[in-house]
C-alpha cells in the first residue's frame, strides 16, 4: 500500500519520517512500522530526513530558545490548523504529518540551496545548520557541525542517488 502511494506521486522526491521514540514510549509495533516505512522509501529511492518528536515540536515553536513547556497534541493541532488556514478540525496524527511535510520541504529546500540560512526561522536554523565553536579548554577554537544538514547517512539519506536494485 505504501509502495503504491509512492508510485502514485512520482514527483515527490524528499520525505520526512518521525523517528520513533525510544525509552518509555518505545514499542515493537511502532518500530516495526518505522522499518516498513523506511524499506518502502529505500525501495522507491526517495530521499528521507528524520525528525524525532522533540525536534519536531521545537521546529513548530519557531524559536529553539523558547522552552516554555512542551507542546501538547492539542497545540500541534492548533499550530497546523492556523498555518494551513484550516477551519475544520484535524486529529493530532494529521497535524504531525502536516508539520513533518512542512519542515521536510523546508529542509530539502535548504539542503539544495533554494533557501539560505537567512530564510530560516530560528528553530530551523538551530535544527538544520547548528554549529558550535568551543571558546575555552582543549578544544578552544574548534567548531563542530551538529545541524541535520551535516548529518547525511545519520539523520537524512539520499536514496535517490543509489542505483536501482
């Protein structure tokens, strides 16, 4: 079924997947679904970026420095409806899917150079292109690249570049 959906929309090149939570919310079923989805994405050679639930909520807040509590499912729905201009209520799964698609599009546009750092919101800049330069200690002056765009084959994969099997 997922393969059929990917076949139905051949122009879709970049996808986002919410990586499964681990720890207290982890389940075998959720992880199995995650594996199934990723196998379909790989087989159809679609590029994919992974956002964990906390990162997705941070992106929705628009400012990574705002940490006033976590967003609830209701908050995620409210933000999705407002951003999309929807009047009819949607459920929290639809809201998460909306946000994943929205930020995947922004990530892939940034990755390809369509968007620059100046075009990103503070939370997108923090998530996509974060760097840290050490100011003191043994590593003073050393810069580490922690943003998603620097984590190919870890937080995003370019399956479209792999030949067919």
